[in-house]
C-alpha cells in the first residue's frame, strides 16, 4: 500500500498529533497524583503558574516543549513518556532521583499510569520533623528494606522494621518518617485508582 500523499496526509498527521497532545494532560495529572504533589508545589518548582499547570492537566492549554521540559525534569521522567511516544524496545529504566523533604525517591516504574513502584531512602542526616499526615486517592503497599520506618496511619503510630510490610488505602491520613538514628530504605507500590496488591506464593 502506498503512503498517502498530498494535503490529506497533513490532515492525518495533524489528527494523530491532536490525539497525542490530548493525552498529555491526563498523564501529567497522573504523574502529579502518583508523586503525591499539589498543583502549587509542582508549578512553583517547574517555574510556571498554578493556572497554567491546571489548564495543561485539563487539556485547556496546548502542551509545548517549553512547558513539558521543566515538568519532565521535575517528575524525573523522559520527555517521551509525557507525550506517550512509542516504546523503543530498550528494557532499561533510566532512574532519575527525586529529592523531597530530606529523602531520595527513586522511581522504578517505566510508565506513568497504573501501579507505580518507588524506592525511598531517608538518610540518617534527615531531620525528624513532626508528622504531617496527608490523604489522596489510591492504595499503597510498603516494604521496609533497611532500618526502622515510622508510619503514622490514621490514629495509629506504627514502627516497621526490615522485612515488615504495610498496606493501606491512601484516603486514610498517612505519613512516613525515620525512626531511630540510622537511615531507612523502603519500597512502595502505589495504585492511583485503588488497586490492591496481590501476593502469590508457590505451594509448599
């Protein structure tokens, strides 16, 4: 089949471009929700107004390179993930660390939708401030790799040590912090639409 030529080809390409650009807004909103960030926080860090970011997420503002580049840098994801570019076949995940409130967060997931995986590192030098529980839609699963993690969950104040797991709906006010004097490392899986984590074990 011969490729379409002439004015019709331009129309098809423009239509495809429109579909791609319309998908950028939901991706941006999903990324921000997964990172548990507010509009004001992301907008300030990316050097744009809250109204601009809000309009981008809702599709009322056309996505441009000038707007997407600082957002990709802020979220620590490649630009092609924001625009939904086809996969290149490269299975490697190019991790770009995020630093929030004294801790380092390593996004382990390649995509920007569905269940997201993160590794959190809270160094011994991180300040132990007062808990500031937050809520947002979703479901979270936490596994402590090293050290002691303090989890404030609703009315509960829990201490999780290496090898322990917690799972909860993120509509419950929650907060993570370092317990004790040493560093803490833990994994988290976050489902933005309330997906629960299913563990399958081989029979004995």
